[in-house]
């Protein structure tokens, strides 16, 4: 196996989907016996040492907590560190790569929606489009989390498909598991539900996640119910469009917005929901869908991009408009038997996605890079 340097310095500390990708990969590389180096933020060094005791964990300079400084360090300090630690391959797990490092570089491109859905991203889109173009052009290998993302890169960037490797994400079955009654109760108390059932959403609140249409569809689905559930929107920040959608719904419709959720609360939050709704307009993979299935939650998502690769026949599907969401969600809320079928199918489906299998695919990509 080649000695690889994994650049985790760009990974945010919010334990979101990108963080869970790098954490899952690093731990699985350790289990696979890989020889590798992890460079990270100084505050994260002990975390990565616990995840991968066999890895050489190198804290980066304090300045890389600033994006501009980190990007500058990526071009100069990172290649120097790679040579000092004897790395044969650099893996950049988040779009941008060092140029002129003299070493083969592998980059993970998580999705192509910066190109296909630019209006769904806001001011960050131009940076990520530029970084992705550069990375796809100059990296020796490109890792993507789904066949849909591979096909989109070929379509929108004329990327060479022979240089793209698909490595599905895994799910940490220890963290994401069918919750106990106590875990469900603790999560519900944290959200102030006091015994009220709920529909859950987990993810960033950027436009492509389609949260405003979820709110409108949910309101229409529950308006005639005698004991309507709440809608709990976990994760992200409060966006103006989400605020506007909340103002549109009747006062009797309860929408709870706790913001970012602690990792220990996620199994109870997901597994305790009547339905986990994730009506995204486009994903590179769709990790919340996989994690919800692993927690035993019935999932409602869309047919868009990679989501059918993750959900298969184990989830329910809807179009992303509010009327379709209302119909599909109403059908699920009215059918406990269907929710039970999805719960069992989702648990079985989630067991097919492991970080160990993902790490093997990454190791194969590293090997191809030096060949």
C-alpha cells in the first residue's frame, strides 16, 4: 500500500456530513492496516489519534483555521509536509488540491451541484466551481461518492471517466443504530416535544435541501389530522426562505428548529421519528438518508441524482414540489404498516454500506494514482 497523506485541515468542527466522511474513512484506513499521515487542525489532533492510533497525526499551523490562509498553506506548507513525512500520495478530501506538489494527488469531489444547481448555493458557488474545475483537471485520480456524481462530472466538465473512482460512503453502525426507548425519550425532551410525535429533517438548510417546500408540504399533509405531529428541522442555520415558509403555515402547525444537534442525540432523533423526510433537489451521496435508515427510520426522499443509489427500494420517494411532498408524506403518516416495511428494509439496506468497503475503494484509488 502506498503511504498517503490525508489532508483533514479543511474539515469543519461541526461534525457534519464532511466531517463524518473523513472520520469514517480515517478510522477504516487504520483498521485496514494502511500506512498514512493525517494533517489536521491543532484542536482536532487528539480526536484523530483516537480514531487512528496507527496513523501519524500532524497538527497544522494555527493560521489554517482561516480559509484564505489555509488555501495558501495548502499550496506551500502541505507539499513540504508531505515530503517530510515520506508520503507517496496526497489525498485532498474537499475539492481543492495543492498544485505543483511533485506528488500524485487524489481529490474527493462530493457533488456536481455547484454546476447543475448554481442558484441553490449562493455566493460560495463560484469558489467551488473554480476549485472543482482545477482539481478535476490536475488531480491524478478523482474520488466521487456515487455513480450519479461521476456521470455529472463527465457531463458538465468533460472529465475523463477512466480517472474517476466511485467510493460509496459508509455508516458508523455504532453511532447510528436503532435507538433505545431512553435515547428516544431524551431526544424528544431536548426538543420540547413532551410526547408529541414528529417528522424529522436533518441536514444543512442551504436551498438545495428544499426545506421550505418540506415545511409547506408537511403543513398540507397534517392540517386535517386530529393529533398532528410536529416537524423538527435539525442542523444548519436559519435561512430567510425557511423563516418565510414558517410564517406561511397556520399557527396550529408546529415547526421546531433546534439548530445543530449533538452527535449522541442523533440516533434518538432519527430513529424516534414517524418519518425522516429529506426531499433534496440534488446530492452527491445523501449521507442523512443512509444514517436515518441505519437508525431504523422510515425515509422519504426524492429520485434526484444519487439518492436512489443510496435508498434503493428501501425508501419512499416524492417529487420535490410541496404538493407532491404533501401527498407522499400524508400517505406514509396514514400507513403504519408501510412505515414498518420501510423501517425493516432500511435497516437491511444500511448494512450494505460500510466504511471498511469505502476505505478499500480509496486504497485502490491511491494505488492507481502512483501507477
